[in-house]
C-alpha cells in the first residue's frame, strides 16, 4: 500500500484524466520502493501502519527460518552446497526486510518530495539513464540507514 495517494501523484505530474491510473499507480509504487531502498528503510503514512509493519518482523524472521530448515532438510549430500547458499540468501533477504521495517518511519515532507521527484522522473523518462534524480537523493540522504563502510 502506498504512503502517497494516486491523487497526490497525478497532481504532481499534472495528469487530470483517469486512463493512465494503473500506470501511474505502478510508477508511484516503484518510486516509493526506490526511495525506501535508497534510504534502507520503509516509510508509512502514519504511526499505525508503522507499528503494524514492525509487529510483523518476528513472523518474517520465523518464516524464513522455517523455509531454510525445510530446504536444508531436503538437500542431499551431493547438492548441500547449493542449498546452503540458497538458505543463506533467504535469511539475508528476510533480515534486510526486517531491518527496513524496524528502521521504518512515518513519511514527512522531504521524503514525500523525494518520492514525487522520482515518480516524475519515471513518468517522463522511458530511457535508462539514472536510477533517480540528484534532487531526490539530496532530499532522502538525511534518512539513510545501514550505509556500511
């Protein structure tokens, strides 16, 4: 579910017709995901959604542990290496999802502006030139987490 509305998106890109609503919604969701990936955290429209997402973290981690245990229990000696790598990938992905939820925050004006800039770029540009506009990066930069070394 988007933190921004389709109405917000259409107003930003100056669209007042409904024919492209599905396309705009897809690009809005892509813009939000790109912003979240850049920041290393998800953002939510309010505290209720943030808390609900954080409350799902234990379940996400438990489910990934169950999946990896099942995967490894079905592996034969000949393909153990492959299944170990697959299990590590599942755990890594679920840990990333858990971190992005636990580090989540409620959307603010800067994040909103950054997402709308990305949306505008995705809507106007059909070419592969850059992942997101520099202005969006600058707006989102203060909210980045887990940057590493």
